[in-house]
C-alpha cells in the first residue's frame, strides 16, 4: 500500500471506532440490556440495512440533481 492509502485506512478505522463506540453507548442508554441476548436482532438489522439504502439513494439523487460526481478516477 502507498503511504496515502495507509493514511486513508487509518483515518477510516479511527473514525469508525469513534462513531461505533458513541452509537453503541447511546443505544445502551436508550435501550439497555445486552445486545447479544436480544431477540429479533436479524429483523432490526434488515430494517437498518433498508434505511441505509434509502439514505444512499437519496444522497445519490441529490448529487445527480446538482450535477456532482464524486471522485476523480475511473474504476480499473
């Protein structure tokens, strides 16, 4: 990996760790209990995945409406 790629993944991992920790703690405050013991987790995960696709498609529409394409390089 290049130094830039290593810096990029390091930032992603740091940001993910911070965000995931904060989200987990907020969930504990709101819902309590041990997540790994809860029933219905798969259905909740599916709902979250659907929400994520809706958000991503909405962002894509917003970018397209403004004529914005992110990135600089075509896929190899």
